C-alpha cells in the first residue's frame, strides 16, 4: 500500500462551512431544493427531521457566524453539514462523512476539495461526530445529477473559438510543446474569448465565471456511446483556483476525452473496417498528455491508433466495454499513486480481452 497522508477533514469541513456561510441561508435552501419563505435574514422551511404541516425550522447565521439550523417544533439545532446530509439522505458515521463532504464540495463547485477528498487517504472516523443524524430519521434518496443539457452544451461550444484566436490560450498550449493550429484543425479543444460575458450557470467556480477565473481552454468529453455530453475547462493564467474544472452541479463521471478515431471506436464499439492497422488505443492521463498523443499522427496519414484521455472518475466499465477485444492498449498514466490506481482500474475492466502495455509504445 502506498504511504498516504491523513486527509485534513476538519480543514475541508471548515472550508465548506465558510462557503455555505458566504452564499447565505437563502442560497443554501435553493441549492438543497428546500421550499422556504423569507423572514428578515432567515429562511423558514419544514423541518427535515420530522414531518410537519407548518414550517417551523429556521435557517440563518448563528452566533458563531456560520449557518445554523434550528427547529422550534422538534427542538433540533444542527449545522449546515447535518442539514445537507439529512436532505440528501447520507449517513455520517465512519467513512460516510466523506461522502457528505464530497457532495457538498460538488454542489458548491469546490472541485479542489473534491480532488483532495478523492485522494482516498485514511479517514479519521471521529470527525463524523460533528453532524450526527437521529437513527429514527429515514434516509432520503439523493436526486441523481444529470449530464449537461445537450442543446445548451452545443450552444456553448458553438460560442467558443479556435485556441489560436485567444492569446492566453494559444500561449499556454505552446508552453506545453503543442501547436494551437494542430489542436484546432482536429477539433480537440476550444478557447473561450475574454469578450464572452454570458456563460452558462455551470461555467462558474465560487461565484466567478470561467472567464474571470481564467479557465479559457475547453476540451469536449464523451460518454461510452461517443456522444459529447460535457466539457473540461483548463486554467491558462496564474491563479488560486483549481487548474481543471468540470461543469458545476452536473454529473461528470464516466466521460472521457477522445480524438476522432476514439469517438468512432466508442460509437461503433469496434475497430473501423477501413483502418489499415490492427486495433490500437492509447489511454493518456490528463488534458495535455491526451492532446500530445492526439496530434501525434500527421493529418495526411490515416490514424494508426485511437486516443482516449482520462482524469479522476473518467474511466468506467461502460467505456471499457467499447474497446474491441484483441486491442493493443497503451496505458499512459502518471507514475504516482493516483496514476497507478487509474492503470489498475483500466486493467481490471479490460481483463484478459486486450493486450495491455504500461507506459509503452506500439511496435
């Protein structure tokens, strides 16, 4: 087992507490889907812990300056984490508290905290005691996130431009040893012009749009059927925000980056009949390793391999099932614990159907 540091759960919890407090009680109710009425600076809702006809649960800023929940009907007083867990139906004992924090971070668009929690280090169970739930309260099913609306997604992509038309994006791409036009002609990535003032609500991080945070490089991502259903945004300027961002508040797992050959393989579930080479697939970790492999074949030459790009949560059995049996698969993930986990997961899902090459090239 790799040596892993204990996750700073208290620090992450406190960071999320500040985020909830910053947006205020009304936004808390909206994000949790709670119907409420405004009473001065507080929101009044039906108690999440007991059935009641008349709302008697108040959500506001408590004496300690953070979100506080108090029900005058049942007498419960809880913090925002307990409220979130109760509404979304999460357990908070043991490792269940991690799920609460992960979903809170996703709801708030704090993908840096999601990645920190995804490190899967040892989890101190004692931290779960900070927001207990009565055993008598039945869990409520979590409403499953959806992928981006396709029409809205395509409209957003249509508003983007070539990477060489946005100076900061082009410079960032060149710093990675790539030529923007090579990326553009293959339709692998796009740039968001800084003049774009109206971005979708999901193209935001902590209240700022991707233009404001500098996440101007956008890569489409595809589901197992080869349909574009999401994007990944990369920060191209200095800043404190995460280097990569998915759409806030939407489902992101099970989506991969893919070049044209990769999209065709995903859609057909087999190697193209017109291809001159045997089935070959490169699976690269990270946006720029993916782009590097995707531009490797000259445009004038027929592709000899397909390229898929992965990141945390991208690879799934559904995508693995689209790789034809007998395919030679080169796995290019980083030589760190996360990269090793990705490689092991890929190997597990492909089983003995494919010939796997770890960090190698095709002969």
